[in-house]
C-alpha cells in the first residue's frame, strides 16, 4: 500500500515538474511557429514565453513573450537586431497588451522607395500605439533630405541641420532657411521660401509603419518621437 502511494506521489511529482518546467518550453515553440506564420522572419530567432504560475499558459494567457532575432522583418519594418518583450498576451487571439524593447539597425522606406536607415528605435507602451523613439545621425538625416529633395523636386542642394529643428538648403551657392517639422505622422522639410515646395522625408504607410509626432536636432543626433502599431505588425 505504502509503495503504491509512493509511486503515485512520484508520478504526480514528475507530472508537476513536466508541466511546470516543460509547458513554457512547449508554448515557446508554438509561439515561434505562430510568430513565423504572422509574417515575421529573422535569423537565430528566440521566443521565450512565461506566465506565473505556468499553468496560466493552459488558459491561453502569457505574462510575457520575449522575442530576440537578427536580420528581422515585421511587415514593412526591417531591423538588424530585435529585442522586444510583449506583455499581457492572449495567445489564441494574439492580442498584445504592452510592448517594451529595442530595434537596432532599422530600415524603413522613404516616399521614393529608397531605404532610410535609423540607428536605434526604443519601444514602450500599448501594443496598438507603442511609443517609439528613433535616432539617426545628423549626416544620415542630411543625406536623406538631399536625396528626397532631388527625387521629389529635381533640385540639387546641400542640406545642413541645426538644433532644435532648423534647416539650411544651399542651392547654387545661395542659402535658403527652413525647418524640420511633422504633420499627420510625416517628417517634412518646410522651406521659408514660397518658391520651394515642402518635401516629405518620412511618411507612414508605403513601407513605413512609423508615425512621427516630433523632431529634435542635437549637434550629432536627430531624434524622432512617434508611434508604431506593433499589434498590426504581429497580427
């Protein structure tokens, strides 16, 4: 009788250990498959699913899902490195509560289709309107402005940026002042001269999920604040 009880207790202990430690691993494998089916691609992708207690995973709820990958693509967003934590996730419906993390080496499309390089994007907030802070160097932003001015207007100019949002366009040796501004999620060069049109540098949609809401220029870095709908990217 005692040996039977011991065997039952041992079996229960083994079953408990398998569920407690094995369930997150099994769900992580399933989550990786679901992530790939959503259109996410990457190299060396690692997905870690956790819940406290782990039995909550049986209800389809995860406290956090951490995604790490390199050379990743989420919809129209490309990143050399991804380290993102999704919080309060309903696994069956794929509803995501919160997002925190970083994207390094990001590429999005400019209005003419050329890739725009962004050094780093930090993410924090709700999944449907994740607060995103993006940084690129001043030379990168100046080159972007020059290429888009040439592409959209045919005008060749040298662009110089200065804080907090000032722009100088040098055209045929003559300087024209202007500003970097945002409107409806787009980043724009707005010349002071009525003879020059407003030029769009970054615009949401058409290969770019990032909506810009503010811009600040420091001596070396251009910082863009805005939002990204991570829920849509991963749905």
